[in-house]
């Protein structure tokens, strides 16, 4: 993947010591969250995946903590928030929280700043 924005983001993730993988998109792993950064058409999207509890909730605190972390991160990003609920696998429902960017540098700057602890 020779896209300049990917290299810049990966360098920042390395500096922060975060776990990530690069394929078609960049996926960042923070505890139970997966943050996917992708390029599509005329912009860039940061999407945080939060697993929601299935019918039988075994550890309420884990789900609450994941949702809290996701909201903390997304609150530090700019742009309109888009929510998508995926219940295609009933035992593994997910909430996707996204922000769109037109400027990759602004996206990277805000995301890396949000991921600093």
C-alpha cells in the first residue's frame, strides 16, 4: 500500500505503541475496540466498531467500558457522527460510529491526538 496517508498514520501508531494492521484499510486495535481508517471516493472515514451485548449479557461492565472508550475517542474527532447498527449476526451485534474527513492530514492529526492516553 503506497498511499502517503497510510505511511503517516502508521508512523504515528508506531510512536504510540498501538497494535494495528494494514491491508485495504488500517485497523487499530485498542482493547475490545477496532478502529478502521479507510479511503473511499472523495474522502476518508474513521469507524469505531463496538460490540454490543447479545441476548444474554454476561459482563455488563466490559460493554459499558468499550462504549465509553469509543465515545471518548469519537468526541475528539470533528465532523458529523454517523451511527450504524449491524445485527446481521444476532449473537454478535455491532455498533459502528464513524466520522468522515476530506483532508487526510486533519484526520490523522485528530485521530492520533484522540488515541494518546
